[in-house]
């Protein structure tokens, strides 16, 4: 929650939602001028674009930029974050593109790739690859200029799987709105430590920065810090010491699945931030330890994959659903666990 010139706003993914009650003494002026004066770092043009796209509302109804505010009006504004800097270095990095049209692009991201440039990772990112891809497309123009990729959400560097980016403001706004109102279908596959007691369940608890380690997140069940987060899980396969689960996100917080699974005592396998890179279940026998270490070598990252992404096309309205197969590194470890518990090629559990 933040305050911007008297406006309350919330952020979720790359989307902002503002609400403002017009004062009793306010004169009748255009809503774009009114909001420009009230909202810091938001241009009148950006407000006008949002209004034309139906994202500026007065008393719950969309209004045009020339609507004149009246005392007592409840004004709601929904804005996407600005597009990424178009001067970002384009890099010829191969992309696994599942879908692309004039409005959006869906990528199956490989593990180890950072989504966007940040401190310590200014090159080699998905965004650098997207900039190059869009520059190579002579038809990818917006107002006569090259299209800049607009991120709507992100997944962690060492998480593989599906991610969508927009190519224009309209697509960006409408996709971000679906994320904000939890209308996106997102399912992840995760291998977690331990044998879950239930076949399915829900994890709730605010997620925010860990007060002791700012590089990681933590769950605050009392809601004293962070933002509300909800993760639904379903057991897919049990291996005694670890469990394969499907996680469905109701919200989209940073490290949500990784943090929630640690919170309930089942960290994601080989997650080096949340304790999953230690032997948490099983025996102390040397052969078992060697088995786990071999699995870590095969899968040198957290066993987490964004497998399903579904949303409404921001322009055509068509419902789109994308699936990504479990990648080879996670699948190989799953097969090894199946063999282990069946005693086919490794010692029995001790």
C-alpha cells in the first residue's frame, strides 16, 4: 500500500491501482487534468491513454478524458508500469516462442535465464533477447517506432517455464488487469521435500521481505508485513522422501511457491535460498547421501517449473491456454526417485 498525492494505490506484478475521493470543494474540471495534478510522475498522456482503454472510472463506470469531476466522485485509475527502456542492449539469444502475434508473445523460458536486467545482471536476460527479436521484425512498429517489450509478470532465474510479454500499451494494460484481478490461470510443477500429509491443500500467509535477510522472502501469517498470498497445491506423485506437486497460484508474490512450501515444512528440492539444497528427509547412509548429491548435480537449481499459463487475449478476447512439458533436468530426477523407491538401481531406503 502506498500513498500518492492523497491517492491510495496497490501494486501486484507490473500493475497499479489507485482510488481517490473528490473533495467537496473541488471545481468541475476535466478528469485528465485533475488526475495529472494529483498523481506524481504520471503524465497527462498516460492518463488519457488509460481512459481511452477503459481504465479510468468514476463511481465504477469508465469515463473519457474530458469527463468533468464532481464533488463526491470516487475515481479509480488502473495503470501499467511503463515499458522497459527501448535502449536496452539487444542480444541474439535463442528463444523458445510458443505463440506470437501483433500484441503479445509467449515464451518457454529456460532455467538460468534472468527475466529482466537488474543489478548484477545487465545482459543475457530474457528482455535483452526480446529486444533483439522485436528489432528483427520490420513490421513490429508502434507510432512509427520499434516496439519495446512490456513485461506483465516474471519468474525466477532458476525457475523454468511460461512467461508472457506485451508489445503495446493496450495489450499491456489488459493483460496486467487480468493478473491484478487474479483472472490468469497459472500452474507450476514442483518437487518438494517430505511426504505431504494431505493430497491437496491451500497455503495462505502474507509474503514480504525477510527482516533478517533482505535477499529472501518470508511468510507473515499474522499479516503484519508483506502482501496477502494464496497457493493451492495438489499431490501428483509420492516418493516417500520427496513429493511431486502441482501448485496453482491465486496471487503472484515474489518467490511465492518457494516461500509457502518452506513455511509448511516442505521446501522445494535443491532450492539454495530456502533450505532445499540440504538433505532434509531420509537416512544418513553414505549411498543415500550420494544419491541425493547426484540428483543435485543433475538438477543444479530449484525443482520448479511454470507449466500452465492461461489468459484472455487482450485484443481478440479469445481464451488462450499454454502448456510446457516438464524439462529434462527435473524429469530425470523424478525418474531417478521412481527407481530409487522401487529398488531398481539403487539401495533400498534405510
